C-alpha cells in the first residue's frame, strides 16, 4: 500500500460506515472521493449535500465555531463570531 492509499483508506472506511448508517435511517448517500482542491472548491461554492472533513481542534470555542462557519461558506457569520 503506497502513502496516498494509506492516507485515503481510513476516510473511505468512515465514509462507507456513515453511508450504511444513514441508509438504515432511510437516507440515500452517494460517497464520492475527491482531491482536496476539488473538495474545498465544492464546499466553497456550496455544491454539496454533505462533506466528511477533518478540522483541527481549536482550543477556543469561538475560533472553532468561526472555522466551521467559514468552511461552510458562511463568511459573514464567521466574521461576526470573531468580533
């Protein structure tokens, strides 16, 4: 297994488990593997229904909230949170 496969496999496993759990609840989810650039581009444009991403844990709750809002395309709300 090369380095890229080693990095992708845990995420693919998590996505598959999430897909199965949501299916059991009646939610259809199609898992699509994307490059980081494509993922972040789609998230920034709001072209997704769900995204499985990792965020570094920030020690201050306000910063963590602003980061999550920014990732979700809510730049104005992120700015308000930081003021």
